[in-house]
């Protein structure tokens, strides 16, 4: 597989190294000449010392025949431009972008980036799993990002506590499908009464997050934190 | 190095650039190889841009490239020496030459350097020779071509 990696920082460097070790053909674009030379000294002549944001240089780096373009620079704007050019100008089958600011995720998805990797979001998710939160926890995005899997940890004061799952007014297109109780995951039946400590797993479009929050967490304004 | 005995080597790799310097270095190495029956390998590297796969059929089809190798063989023959001509496709000429010299266990790598100036007047050495000087495991000779008349 031919992979074009744009950005020769730590991520780009180790990504390229691993890909080469796994037998893939790799070219790495890094606009800083000194850094490009340093990488070439370490992993061989796979480095193109040009700016991947310029279509001409993307073309020279073989973008048109790349199976995958991975834009992993430290700038979201650059990563977006690179993926868009790769996708729409060079017809690259799969584009992957590093997104540093989680607020940019939706924009990247909307503009056709196939896969987005947000280290910030991953770390945030990991932290949120370990602390009690009075809000919804995003577990994963599905498809093009229009659907999300969300977890709600029911606390004292949640309007859902003591009610049957089937009695909750769910937003359209959104459904509750599992509950984690005492560490055991079970399918959520409509007659199941929800308790404090339950972790309810829901799937739905990101637009229904506010209503879901209202039903499962409550509408305490201090507990509502905008997620995107 | 003794003044009366020319340097000897077992196996030399000569880098062909397709310029007038090729004849000079092939003749030089062939003459030096004679007494010690050294082996001479002439390598021409065709740099393939990343827009094409490395195994794209480029070099084999080009008459110009074939003529570079034929000319080198002709020069060696005129010195009554046999020369192995090798054609390589690579992403980077310097890295390919160093790899070839390493694989062949060559004890000498010879390159020619045309006398060129950058815009502004600075002498231009390019990027292949610095790479080879830095990375080749064997002895490296760089034969610079004479300064063109009028520039000296």
C-alpha cells in the first residue's frame, strides 16, 4: 500500500517508520528543510521537503497514486486543506486527518475527510471515564459522524431514575439500547426501571444531544456543558 | 600513498551522470584497475519521482539512457578493460549509489562533478556528492571537471 504522510513531527515520523517496517511504500512530506533532512538521515530517502498544502508538491509526492493520505501536521487548517485536495483533486480513496481542536471535528467530517483522529478527544474521553460526570460522555462516532454512541451516568436527581426506560421521551432517531449496571452490560428493555449508578448507552444523531441530556441527566444549567 | 605506485582497488563503482565527465572517470578508473585486475562497475541511476512507482518501466525504454551505458563500455574497451554496466531506478541517486557500493563491497566509489555555479555566482556541488561523501562506507573520489573557458 502506498501511503502519503504529511507532517514530519513526532506523529508523522513514528507513523512513517512503523509503516515502512510493516512493508508499505511511504513518502513523508515535511516543509521544514532541516527537519526533513534529519528524518531522511534516520529513516532513508522517503522525505519530500515541501509544503503539503500546495497542490503542486502534493502531486510531486505521488498523491494521485496514493492509497491513503494521512495529514498529521500540528495545524488543523493545514490538515483540512491537505485532505480536501487529496480527496477532491487527486481522488485519493481514503484520507485521514489529525484534528487537534475537537471543535473542528464536525467541520472535517462535513467537508469529506474520511477519518479523523483527535488525540485531544481521546484523552478527554479517557479522563471522563474515570471521573463522575454530570453530563453525557461521547464514546464513538459512527458512519460519517452523523451518529454517535453516548453514555449517560445516572446520578441522584436524574429525571430518569425510578422510571421505566420505555416511559422516557426519547428524541426522534435516538434510542437507548444498553445499560451497564454493577459492571454488567445488558440490553435495555422498555420495562426496566433505571437506578442511580446505571450507565445508559444511547445511539442517535448529535443534534438530539440536548434533549437526551434533559431526559437522562436533567436540565441543571450548571451541568450542561457544550461538547462541540 | 606512494608517489611511484598508483592506488589499487579490488572493486570500484563508477557513477555515470550522462555528462562529459563520464568518459574521464571511466578511463581513469579503467587505467588504474588494469595493473591490479580490479573490477569496474559503472552505475547509472535514473531518479524516479514519487508520482510513479519505483518499478515503472522508464529506464529500460530510453535510448538516451542506454547510450550512457554503451558509451562507458566503449571507453573501458578502448582501455582493454571489461566493465559491468548497471542501470538502477531509485528515488534518490546518492542513496542508490551508496547502497550499490555497499552491496557490491566496493572499495572505491568515483563520481564526476561538473563545474557549475548557482544564480548569484556560488559554486554548486548539488546534493548527491555531499550525501555520498557522508554515507559511503568506502573510499570516495570526486573528479571535478575543468572550469569552462571564460569562467576561470
